[in-house]
C-alpha cells in the first residue's frame, strides 16, 4: 500500500475568491477524482482550522495499491486538470509518498 500526502498553503486571494472558497473548491474537485481514476483506493481532503503560522491550509491524503498506481494517477488527465487549478492558487506545497 502506498500513501500519498500533499499539503498546500493557499494565496489569500485566489481565482475562486477567498482562501476558504478556494479550499472548498479544491476539496470538491480532488474528492471527485475517486470516481474518475480507478487507481485511487481512497482519498480524503481536509481543510485546516488551526491558526498557527506553521499550519497549511489544505491537505490531501490518498492511498494506492502500489507505486505504479500512484504514477498512473500522477499523469492522469483528470488529476492534471485539478493539479493545475490548485497550482495557480498556492503559495507553497509539501508532499510525502511512502509505502507500508
């Protein structure tokens, strides 16, 4: 099993209005990928409520059966559409992929 975790800090003003509106839009689009990309075993998106300066605004937690399925997901056209939308509205990004 492969775990794929991504965290984003969003711009204060985004293509979708506020940071909060952007987070909701990204959450909806990311979670919709489960029905479009068969390699996704599970996917969860959380919107941060912690006010610490160290906190990120949005987190993606997803699972894949193996690294090959993660690689397939990474280049899937539906994933790339969502990734580009998010990329245009972030300040920074952190990612961790690991196998259990």
